[in-house]
C-alpha cells in the first residue's frame, strides 16, 4: 500500500513483475504466489513445474479477493503439472502430500 502511495501502481507492477521473473529463473526453487499474480504473469512460468495447492472451497471463500472458486479451480487444474488437495493448512501434512505427488509425477515419466 505504501509503495503504491509513494511511487504509483505502474511502478509497483513493474517491480512485482521483475521480482517474479527473477525468482522464476532459479533452478530448484519453490515460489509460492497467489492466483492473481500467477494469472497475470503465467507466461513467466512456461519452463517451470506448476503445483496447485487446492484448499477446500470453504477455506477459499475467506480469501480477500473473492475469486470464483470453480473458475479458479478449473483454470489451475488445467495449468498445473500436479494438484495437491489439502484438507487443512497444516504445514507438515501439506509438505508430505506435495512430496508424495512429486514422487508419483517423476515415477510416471
């Protein structure tokens, strides 16, 4: 909010894109971004593996941007290499599920 107030939206968007692009150039790096950023900069992830962490709809409706859950879900499932459904936001449980899905993905290749 302060960046937008001081420097303007155009500057913030330019910096945001620069950071996402820079992070996407690293090998073996995990970047967690929200749907709006991914949708806006999806072209920057063409050479990346995309993992969609799918949260239950009742958890997603508490998200501030109120994106239509079904639309977002269909889009992300079509773009993701791996979809991991999590029941709760328990870090340990989620990491185990992600690692299992990654293992399955690479075994099938």
